[in-house]
C-alpha cells in the first residue's frame, strides 16, 4: 500500500481525531482560519481518511443534509493505518502510547527553514534566504504564518555580535 502524504494541517487534524475515543474530527484543535478547516476536511474525505456520520451533538456539526439531518466527521480505519496506529497500540494504556508521528514531505523549503531554526545558533534572515532562495519578506512571512500560527512553534530572536539578528525555535 503506498504511503499517503499529508500536509501539516491534515496531519494535526487526523492525529487529534485518532487520539479521541470516538475518532471525531470536531472540535478541531488546529489553528486554522476561515474556510481552511472545510478545505482540509474535503481533501481528507476525498482520500477516504475521514467519513460522514450522523452528528450526535449539535456542537460537532460539519454540515446539514436534508435527508440525514446534521452530519459530522470521524476518522476511518485508513486514517489510523496511515498514521501508524494499530489495534495492539490501542490496547496499551494511554500513558504508554507514543504520540503518532506527523508525516511531512521531505526536502521542502519549509523543512529546510525548520532545520535551520533548530540549530544551536539559529539562523539569520539572510542565511535562510540564501538556503531557500526566498526573499527576506517571504522568510519573515513563513516564520510568522506557517511556523508560528499554523504549526504553533515559538520562535525567539536575539541580536548576535558580528552576525545580526538570529532566529531560533524555542524547545
């Protein structure tokens, strides 16, 4: 079976749902704005990773169907296997179960950015721009948007003599 590639938002939503007893997608804990949740859910539905079921609670409604009434979403068995969650792991106590790995594409510029920010000395805007081919404003936007807002990472900065302002991911 080929491995399914997930975006960061898809991985966060699926991991959270698979960690819940009922596999419910809602409430979504990912920090997504506007129609982004709907777009991610549509993508997961098309891929068969989540499915529509009757909503047991009106706070978890995804959409209303004229015939079936309120509809919500839950993770399918394919979602559990995509994240590497097996039946044997579910039988172990929750405290001993390791968190599901977040599947990310390899070799992306975002991955390069994260690796540079995780180094001990951090990285300057110019260093990141040189490594990714981005302009300085794109580097700053990626740090504030993709890393801080979407992935929830904390980025710190400090001025280093002879190097300039260095940015790091606080761990």
